[in-house]
C-alpha cells in the first residue's frame, strides 16, 4: 500500500484502477474501507482513498486533528500519486475536508461531491458531537450509529435481530481515533473557504439526515459559486445504507460534460 509522510503523520492510502484521479475522503469513525462499494463501481478512474489519522493504517503523534491538516494530507496524497488535479468525493468530515481542499487549493480539484457536509458546526451539532464523545467513553457508540446513520428504508426491512447483529459488527469497526475525529467535527468552519471554490460542486444531502439540516445544505449551495444540490432517500450514512444509489449519483455527476 502506498504511503506518504507529512510532518509527524504517515498517511496510508489505497490506489486502484486507471484513468482520471478520484480522491475519496471518509467520514468520522470510518476508514478508507468505507469506499469499497464506490471504488468497485468507479471503472475508468484511478481511485485514491487515504486513511485519516486515527483510522486504518495512518499513524501520527496522536495529537489534535484539524480539517486544515487533513486537507494538507489529501494534497500530499495527490502529490505522492503524481496527480495534478482530481475529482474529490467526501462524506461528512471527509466532505468538510474536500471543501477545504477545493477552496484553498482550487487547482487540485476538478469536481467535488460533498455528501453530508455543513458550513459551520452550530450549537445543536456540537451537542450531538459531545454526546458521541460520551458514548465513546462508555462503549455504546455503536448502538447509536444505526439510529443516527440510517433512514426509513433501512428500518422498514430491519428486524431487532438483524439490527443487533449490525451493532455487534459496528463495534469491531469503530476506529481507534474516533474521539479525535469527533473533536475535528466540533471545530468545522468552512465559511471563509466556500466562496473561493472554483470547481463544480454537487452538494449531496440525505433526506433523513438527523445531523445535517436542509437549511445547512442550502447554505452550502448558496455559498459555493458553482454548486448544485441533489438528495438521496437515506440517512446520514448513505454510502453504507444505499451504496448502489450513492455511487450512481456520484459517478453521473463526475462524468457529466466529459
């Protein structure tokens, strides 16, 4: 697996396929493995999927994680891979990083898809993130995840037994540095960089997202010069809940006009 060192961080990333570069940035508590379903469908792209600090194989000094540092690491991955500019897709925290990269390094981003992004963490979201930190301390974070991440289509087919099995699976998947990533979520403020994004952007919202409001999605579209909105009938965790539909929306946007 390729890796690149930036200051005290050694970023590991997957590289698969061939064609225009597609950089995938995962969400809180996840890793590059979040993108396996999309990667499988991204034929004709060179897919680059790094682990953030606190996730997967990436190592650092265990200090605070910031969106700014994550964006610098994403740019370092592009450099290491020999890529001048890439399409960028981010989910949640990864979407905040994608927006920051697009706004501060516009020459590196061709198109961007921001799923479940938000312009600035408000008091309600901060309360949610503090709750996540409490759950991580007590070891019950995984039990909350399906409630937070999935919409009615998941619950319509779930049983108590199948959901319990999912919780047990999630307990084994929560990344060691999740608490540090949650602290990065608490500090998100993209308001200064959004107007400087020059790439075409798809602001992809989830219809049943309890963490990101429709008003926050509208604020993103209004602030980014070349942005359009789309919605998927899922919860916050749409890449896992509806992977095929998520991939279709993303890839149709990236291929449009090419």
